[in-house]
């Protein structure tokens, strides 16, 4: 996230929204981890900022967020159901913690994790 989010009279620094999103995603049963989005390490090097791997956010003109998530998921979960749970978790966390609303939450499943017992 490269811009500051203004919400309910607060200015939220870059990265705070990404952290909220990361925690909300990782709390969903069936998500193994946030995956790697293609340009995160390149952007980190270029802009000198800590980027949350697997999360891209963009603030729209109306103040809503476009969110793209790259996930590794656990084997055995129904992917459309898991994606719906992730969207709901992220939407709820943003609404409750910073009063922000997501316009879109796009989810890419980059990998499947097989638990080894």
C-alpha cells in the first residue's frame, strides 16, 4: 500500500491496513499462509518499505479499497467456500478496526499445502 488511508478522521500509515488484512486472512481455517505476489520483493527494494507478501491494496477515489490476496491453502478445503470466508474475515476486520470498506477482494490460490503427520 503506497498511499495513506483517511478513515473516520484518522490517517492510517501505509502497512497498517496490510497488517490488519494479514492477521484476518491467517485466522481463517484452511489458509496455510499468504503466498508470494510477483512484485513484492521488487517493490520493497525500490521503495525501501516493508511489504506484506501476498497482499496488494489500492485506495480508490471513493476511499474504498481494492485488495488482491495470494494464498497458499490447505489440502481438503472447498476453495470457493474458503475464499468466501477469507473475504468475510478481511471485510469484517477492516470495517471494525479502521472503518474502511473493500470494493473488491480478489483471491489467487498460488499453492496447496499437504500436512505431513
